[in-house]
């Protein structure tokens, strides 16, 4: 399937707020379509989820289009941080309304929304660096742990950084893990876009202290997930002749343990968004080389 993300050659200064929102929603749609990915919702099955499926996820993603466009406009206008947060909260309510109260994308609204705001500002540096420079202090300053979300509880219990720390640092897992793994997977799989996304997903699971995994499986669940992903990559990732069977096997193991690496899924969508706007300049050559080794190990 040809789409806006696959066709985009890189960021230009002509991106409108609507086109930025289109890219963001397409990134979310491609994340949903990616399979097999351990424990996560895909068109084939709901993974480790009893309350949602691919249709629910698509409805949630589409509901966020106005939110992403508004955040791109906010970034261009450089409005106050609290006003941007209000846009995000309105987007969250729109998502919950569209999904019948099911939280499909609460985590990704924050990170992908900030990247949309950065894209609206059209910075000279990469989007992650702009987010860190412009809003890093506000992101960490607003990191209240009074909330009772699954991520907040996991952060308190295990000391994981979570989505706020990732954004405040400029999305290092997107730039150092997701993007190079995506590019390496694309080369290894002869430009198979789904395979490249699977490669990036496994690379993110292998490296991220995913608060969703910590919430569902504790430290043991996180270790199991990371070890499984690293083993898949060490044996060649999507370069294996039977990579789909191996990835599906790991997916079933995650489902049996009720593990869902939602943080990694969010970062995969952000990786695809950043790739559409910035590739190949966004990825340090050393990172690409390292990911290529993972893909061929």
C-alpha cells in the first residue's frame, strides 16, 4: 500500500498543519497495520487486549487529526505551554468519545503531539532536538506523579522514565534505535515496509524500559520481553528466512503472558512520522551501521 509516509522524501518548509496531521495519523495507522508485533493489536488479532481491536485503534487514531493539526499550528505560533497542554487534553477527550471510552492512544498523544508542534515550527535542527530545546523544562516540570495511570504507577514503582523523560531528552529511542533499525530492516528485507516496521518494533522493545510492560508483567515481564526481542534480532531479525514465523511465535508468547509493549508501539509511530519528515538526515551514520549489524547478526 502506497501512502503519504512511504512517498515522502523528507521534510520541506511547505508542510501545512493539515499535512503534518495527515502524516501523524498515517504513522499511527501504519503502526496498527504492522504484524506480527509482540502482544500488540494488529488487523489479525487484538494481541494482549480484551477491550480493543484494529477498528477501535483506527477510530482512535482518526479522531486525533484535529488535535495534531492544532498542535502543528501551535508550534508555528509558539504559543504558551499550558495552551498546548489544553489542546492535548481536548484531543484525549475526542479519542475517548470516538472509542467509547477506550484508551487507544493516550500515551502517544503526548509524544507525537509534541513532534507535530515541532514540525509546525519548521526548526533547522531535527524535531527531537527542537522539542528538547523548546519544552524540555516544561515537560519535566509538569511530570506530576499524582496521577493513577498505569504508566504513572509503573514509574513510581520501578523508577522508569516513561514518555515524559523520553520527550524531554529529544526522543533518543526514536533517533538512536527506531530510525536506524527501520532503515536497516528495509535494506535487509528488500524494501518490505511491513518487515522494516517489525524490525524497528523489536529493536525498540529490546531497548526501552517500557512502562506498559512493567505495569503488566513487572520487572520479570520487562526482562522477558527485552530478552525475546534481542534474541530475535541476534538471529537476524527480519533477515531470517522464517522471520514471520519467529515473530509470530514471540507474539503468542507475549499474549500468553498478557504483555503489551505499548510504549514501544508509540515510539514506532513516532519513528515513522520522523522518518517521513527527516530521513535520511535524521539518522546518525553510526546508528545506521549499528542497526545494520543487528539486522544481519
